[in-house]
C-alpha cells in the first residue's frame, strides 16, 4: 500500500471512530468538506499543515497515520516496510540488530 492510500484510509477511519461526518471533521480541522472528501478518496494528498491539524485535534502523532490496523500477515509486513522506509541508515542497523535477537 502506498503512503497516500494508507494516510487517506487512516484519516477516514479516525473520522468514523470519532463519529464525525465529513462536514463536522472538516470544520474541526479548518478545511472544506470537498477537501476531506478528496483526501479520503486519495484524490489529493493532505498537506503537512492539514496532517498537523488532524493530529492535534485527536492527540495523535503523524506516525499513527502511517500505521495500519491489520492482522493480515502481508499487511503487517507492508506496514513494517512503510515505517522502515523513513528510517536513517543508523536506525535501520539498530532495528536489524533487534530483529535478529527477537527471531532467534
């Protein structure tokens, strides 16, 4: 799954979890209803500012928007790959060392 699809899916799930309509959600974060609709349908990618507003409104970190809530083995591996893609080489080496310890 691509970043944009994952972020869009998780934004929609966050909105629904809080029982908000698109209109209510748009008002809370200060964008148009069409803006929310387009984000949720992957028609446009939210700006960093919009992501920041969403995160502040619901007291989450931007990283939470990149975490999938799936128990499917393939989805979990994809989610790990997405998270790792943002790591520095030093972080990747540290994570690799930890994984080696855990899987032995």
